C-alpha cells in the first residue's frame, strides 16, 4: 500500500550519502539551504519570505533527524549575517554541532569601507573570523567563494584559503557560481603550487536551467569536483504552486519576484511542469521530490540543496532521497526540458552522430 504524502514523516525516509567530489567527506545527498532562516527586515531581499528563529530551529532538527547532515548558509543571507546567527544560536541551544557538516560562503558585500566585498586575502581572513563568531563554532567544514572576484588573482584567494585550512579553522574549500575556465585555472594552481583545491562547485542546476551541462559538468567529472546544485526547484516554480495564466499564491517567492515568474511563462517551462506533475502523480510523490530526484540522477552531482520555510516542506523534499526515477521517467523529463546548447556544442553534436 502506498504511503500518502500527508502521512509521511521525515523519520521514515532513508537519506543516502555521497562523497563530496573526490574528497573523503560524506554528505547527505540532500543539503538544507539556510537562506530563509530568520525574520529579515525590510532592507533584506529575503524580507517576507523567511522563517522565524523558532521555526528555523524546528526545520534544522527535523532535517537532521531525517538524515540530512549537510547545512549550507552564507554570511550575506539576511542583514548582518542573520542566517549564520540563527544557526549559531541553534548550535548553542541544542548542542548538535558535531552532527552537522556545516558550509558557509563569503564574497559579497558585508559592512562598509573599500574592502567590504571581494576575495582578497585581507577580506577572506576577516570574513572567516566573523562567520566563526556568528556561527558559534571553532571550524567551518566547507568554506566557499560565493562568486569569482575578477579583481583578485585566483592564487591569492587559494593561498589565503589554504592558510585557513592549515590553521584548522576551515576543513574543505569550495567555489560557487564559477566559470568553467576559472575552475580549471584554480585546479591547475592547486596542483602545481601544492595548495588546497576546491572539492565542490555550488551552482544553479535544475530542469529549468541546464547550462552547467555545457562545460561545468565535464570539468567537474574530470577534476573530481562535486556539484552542489542550488535552486533545483527554480525558485519554487517546480513545486506545483503556480498555474499557467493564474496569479501566483500570495506570500510565495515568485509572488515577490514577479519578473522571475514572467521569465518562466514560456511553452518549454510549462511543458517541464506538466512532465513533473505527470510523474509525481504516477509515483505518488510531491512534485518537489520528482524535480530533486532528477537533479540527483545527473553526473557529478554530490548533493542537491533545498530551502524550507516550514517543517512540512522539509518532509516533502526529503522524499527525493527515497525516490528513484525509472529510465523512462528520466527520459521524459530530459525531453520536456530539452534546450539549445548553442555553438559550438550543437555543431559538435551534429558531426558526432557517426556520419562524419
């Protein structure tokens, strides 16, 4: 007998674990994103779509009890490091720090002055100390560059991160939103200069946005860099909350960011949503679980990030770890989300069909 969505609880799922890239670190294949933690004020881009502190505590406990041991945040989530401060308060209250693989990020503007953003040595050291203080911890398990800093040499960034690893304040390093050529340059510098290397790439990846498949996925496969896929539900578009020709539900993320919903109003995107809906009905699972399970099936993916504003959303998303899509279902989603890879990839594809 099938278990209904309403009757299912996080404790009943069997969350699986994967190596983070080619490192020895094992993380849950679903990672709890903490962008929504804390009630952000009106100056924050998360204002009105976050979870208060007590709800955030409940979300973290439910995720961890359900087997999700990997949490990801950033110093810039919420004003003055709000998300990090909420996690630090939870560590202080519930004493579960050593059960969590904790990831955070730096790079974007925090504070004031000429060094308020970037990935220079000067700023990295300061950002790390500030995050450690807010998170109420003595180490950051995975420290990530949130975005490339084109004004700072990659070697300077890597050497500063390498020093933090040697000091024991950081255990692993990763990058986010990097270009494929920058990752390759970084990997070569790490190898030739005996520096710590990025074990992960955190980047947007979903049925809606498959651009990583051009260059990033092959680079990550070849260099042993694990992909941490964020926004796998396309800002909530793939959850089934939205309908063609209808207003978005009040209070949802795409209600606040209307321009994103307008970008999704295309035949391709509605076809993707239809395919996800059809498969979700066939396997008796939430649409979110189907969308997450598709990303988990892709090469080089180590973990998929999901956000939550309630315990119920944690329960729904964790179902993806128990859901294995059939080859036919994956093919159906691949076809619905087919995209134009552009030149020279389409050219290469045409001449690689065996006729040339």
